[in-house]
């Protein structure tokens, strides 16, 4: 199947049925990823996304896929390999954003499937998802996909 041409836009008509193609992200689509992320309250510049995509591709410990419909990016999901001393290694759904007009149409589930396919090939037997406590829909998605809540935590950061 030919890959769709992706425009840097996530505009979508609410109520439109979305037929998506899931594919690797291209550097030409970084503006669309930045726009989608900004709409979720996570502002980021396209140049920063391009740099991070390069880092992810270089260390091969993760990946990003986009959902495209009619030549437009309508969502993205990232996965990363998580290794901790006290837990088994696992894949983490490290970000997932769906354009407002493409929500509730299965795009989120379509974006989860490549993560589930990627993990076993790296010897990983679990996929975890973190969700900000302010996100109301993310826990419903996780439960619908068979995930169980295993921990609540607070994250602290300090600039270096």
C-alpha cells in the first residue's frame, strides 16, 4: 500500500469517519506532531521533535508511529524501552495524541498495536502506560485495552 503524503496539519471535521494508515513518522511530519502535542497542552517546537526523533532512531530503544488519514497526521504514539533495577524491562507507551476530530474512532487502539508488536521482538513481556492525573480519557482507554492500574506516583524534576 502506498504511504500517504502527510501535511503538517491535524485539522479534522468532527464526526468524520477516519480511516487511518499507521506508519513510521517522517521528518516532514514534525510540524504536525508539534501541533498535535501543543493541542494537548504540551507545547514543543518542530525542530525539537526532529532532534528527538534522531536521538530515538540512533539509540534504537524506542520508536514513533503516526496515524495518517487522507494525507493528514491525525495522531501519534511513541514507545520506549524502560529498564529499572527492581523491575523487569518493559515497553512503555511514552506518548499518545489523537486529533480532536479523530478521537473515539479506534485510532488510539491502532496506534497501540505497533507497540505491542515491537515489544516481544526485544524480549519484553509487558507494555506500560503512564497517564497524567488530569487526563480523564486516558485511563478509560487503558482499561478498555486490558491494562490494570498498578501504581500511582508523583514525579519530581530538577533542572541541571
